[in-house]
């Protein structure tokens, strides 16, 4: 994998780049739709490409390991062939599940023991096993195994968690060196910077991973309960240390405003379930703010959801029609809302890239965030 910075903003740390992978080029900044179990909920692969414009999607090691399992994925020739997605894929290592399924797991130096949320069966995720699973999945970018500690964790917990994450990273790197890709193209391992909201731990973590000479780096453990301004501060601390010539991936973030503020601080890659999850619950993102399409005020509004978007969704369906579908619990409503939000997110980062190249990103960002903060 290679990364090239094509343009840099003069008034911020924003940059427009290009990542080359075995499954094609990725123009950055980029948003990755979340396909946890090998599918982005309620959205066809063809729609992700043609209508939303997705360049890369994300899958999850924990979920794909449990179902359909690595044996079937290997038999299919990897997740790309199994799912029909022929563009790049990134897989989360399962570290977030160490955080989110804390009631079903136990941390030990060897790894994380957990009970399946499907059938209660017991499993042990070690750094070595996580690498092997991601080799079987066949993602272009694979993540190191880590513990994502809560945003309100105390200092001692966060410090011990970071020590565990660092030891797991070293074992992931060793296992990468002992194994080979299975499907004829390269895979890149991204270390993850943890450290909660403590500046000294974030600096230590950033220095530790930067010394590993990886193809790219991830910033984890943010947007898990801490204030937004604290998140931005931790991004600044981290990106001041991470190599400038490698892509930086902010994991699990976030709102449209979060994306633009993070791009201004030097982040290149994002993922978040918010566009699809919120869409299924009736929240729609537009250039002029967010809409709760369930509200009665949209019942007889026959204008497009986002009048300036000119997307496939916005040229076919009105706010009134989508209001009807969502209120009637029609599956089509979930599909339209999910696709609309994904297209909005992907268009937003594409616009950010264009403004970085044009040289007016900072002005555009400030005005965009003002509009995006409205509730319509």
C-alpha cells in the first residue's frame, strides 16, 4: 500500500491524498461505510458504488469470525468474492467489541476471552488469532488488536490498558511477519493509538506506534463518551507525532461536523455507523441541517430531502413520501434513508477534498459547520 499527499491546506492540517491498494485507489479524505457482517445494512453493493460513491467499506473481525466463519470465507476466496465487493475493504480487529461487549468478556495478557452473543460459546481472541482471521477475511487494511477503554476511564486503568494494547501490537506485527496474504494481493497492518483522554498517554502511544514504520495509523478510543473538544485535542496531540507521509484513520467518528473538524486536524480516513443507523431511525442529514423525517411537518412536503444534492435518492423521492414510508415501517423507507445519508457523508468528504485542492477549505468548513448544526 502506498500513500501520496497531493495537496495541503495553508490554514489548517487538512490534506488531500491518494492511497493505492490491491483493489484500487482511494482518494482522501474518505468515509468508509460500515459493513459489519459483510454488508452495509439495507444497501446493495451496486448502490454503494453507483449512488453513494463508496471507495472502500469496513467489515468486522469479531462478527465475521462468528458468522459465517473463516472456513467458509476461505472457501469463497475471501470477503471480496464472497460479498461481491471488488473495491478495498478495511477490517476492525474486534478491539471495539472488547469495549462494547464488556459484560461478555474477560481481559488477560494472552488476549480477550468472550462469550458469543449468538450462542454463548466461549472464544479466545489473541493478537495472533486476530491477524490470522483477518488474513482469512482478506481485507486490504487490517487493524491491530487493541483494547478500546471507556472515555471516562481513570488514569491508571487507561495506562494499564495502553500497556496491554502495546504488547498486543508487537505480537500482531510478529504474526504478520510469520504469515502471508492468502489471495494474491498485499495486506497492510495499521497500529492503533490509544491512551484515552490523557495527553501524556496519547503522546506515548503515538511515539510507540510511529516507531513501527507501518503503512498507516489509526486513532482509536475517541467518541466513546468524552466531550467533542477533548476529542479534537487528542487528535491534535496524536497527529503532531504520527508520520505526516502516512494515512491517519480516526475510528468510529462521527457527525458531519466531527468529520470536517477532524479533517482540519489532519485526519484522512473515517468510518461510523451513524449514517445508516440514524437513517433507519428517521434522522436525515442535509446540507442545511438534520431532519427528523418522522415529524408531522414533513407529511405534505413534496420537495427533495436535500434540495441541492441532485443524487439518485433526491431526484426520485420527496420528504412526504419518505415520511410516509418510515411511519408505515416500510422496508423501502429504511433503504432510502440509509442510502441518502451515506451519499451525503461521501459527498461531504468529497467536497472537503475539492476545497482543500482549491485552497479555500477553512472558509468553506466554517460555513458548512454552521449550516450542518441546524435542526430543520
